[in-house]
C-alpha cells in the first residue's frame, strides 16, 4: 500500500502541474478563502479518484492473466499523457469568468466545478492507469494527496506572486516524468511477455 501511495502521489502531483484545474484553483483563490477552495478541491478529487481507482482495480483484477499487455497499454497511456502535457491545458476566458462569478457556497461552487473539470481529465485517466497495477486504497489516497498538493501549491504561488508558475519548465518536466513512467511500464510489460 505504501508503494502505491507514494507512486500515485508523485505521478498525480506531476500530472496536475500546469493543468486546467490548477489554473481554476488560482482563479477560485482570488474570490474565495484558500481554505474553502482546498476543501472543495479535496472533496471533489476524493470522489472522482475513488471512481477512477474502482475502474482501474476492476480492469487490473479482471484481466490478471494479461498483466504484460496491461502494463504495455499503461505505458503507452503514460506516453500519451506526456504528449497531452506538452500540448498544454489552458483555462479559457469563459471558464475563468465563470469561476470568478460562482455564487453560493464556496465549497459547493469549487467542489462542483472541480468534479466536472476532472471527469475524463488526464489525472483521472492516470489514476485509473495506476490502479490497474497497484493497490487501490494507496492509489486513491496518494492520487488525492498529489492533486490537492499541486493545487495548494498553485494557490500559494498565485496568491504570493500574483502570476502563474513558470509554464515551460513545468510543462517539460511533467512531460518528461510521464515519458519515463511510460517507458518503465512498457519495459515491465515486455518482461512479463518474455
């Protein structure tokens, strides 16, 4: 469980850097208290990642005899996440305006926005991928911690500096990390087949 927790924390933290939801966190932090934004992010992330882990666990256990091909498919997915990260993910002006104008409870506004933003996002897909290979509870807790930590970093930096993290450094670093994880998974899968 500890290995799954640490691995998923690291992978999801890196995946979240420069992601649209991290930009949403900065935007929400300009309107609501940072504590409320973090609580909303945590609740939404825990729910989405629990569903992601359930899907990944089902795939990993249902196809236990095919661990080699699953590892290769997971590695290819991580290479895809690397390309997705290089392509970038931006918050549109319309999305930023909606985040600023959110009404009602801060927790509800942030929680619903993050829940919807994370459905089908690369961090959700990365969590599914991790859960096919690793223990589900550690993956769930780790992926939630990684995402909340990355978004907390965005909030702190956004408040302190009033601008975004160095985008190119984050983009290339995250893409490189995904590529390394992808190549390692492909090598592991090839070992199962050999």
